[in-house]
C-alpha cells in the first residue's frame, strides 16, 4: 500500500468511526485544483468531465484576511462512485496526470461526502 493509500485509509476509517459512513457505498468525491490561468483550468475541467467527472465550476480565490482577489482560481470537479483507499489513490494519480497535461499543478485537495446529502437534478447536476 502506497503512502497516499495509507493516508486515505486513515481518512476512510475516521469517517466510518466518527460519522458512521459506509465508505464502500457510492459517495461524492470533490477534487480541487488551483491555478492563475482559468483557460488551463477550464480545459482540465472539460477533460475530466469527458471521463465521467462532474465539472462543478471555477471560483476566484480571495485572500483570507482581506477577501481581495489573489489572482488564483479554483477548479472543482466531483465524482460519484465507490472507492477503497487504493482505487481512490489510483484515481488521484490519474487526475494528476491529466492536470500535468494542461500545465495545472497537482490536486490541491479533495473531500468526500455521503451521496444522500445531495440531490441529482434532471440534467444530472448535483445540487445541495
């Protein structure tokens, strides 16, 4: 098991213990990339969308103290499905390879949540 898989396994274990989540069920995984070039983020989002991810949006980042724009943007893509720590680690490696193709830095962060917290509208988009 790789270091990434071990870190993910600890996160999965914590979610099972603290939140009572069944991590073998379909979940919603959100992945975030940061870059100053929105065109690169847009192309990455479209690439991942073509591979079954949901292109959520590109958000302008603001300074935590002043809320002034930092000049950087955040791309969020979501994935709905089930993972074990090793399969999620492989998915992260794969999307990092896609990011590199478009000159975007590696994944900035990811989150996981229960799917029943979200509803799918008729277009297939996820809504809170």
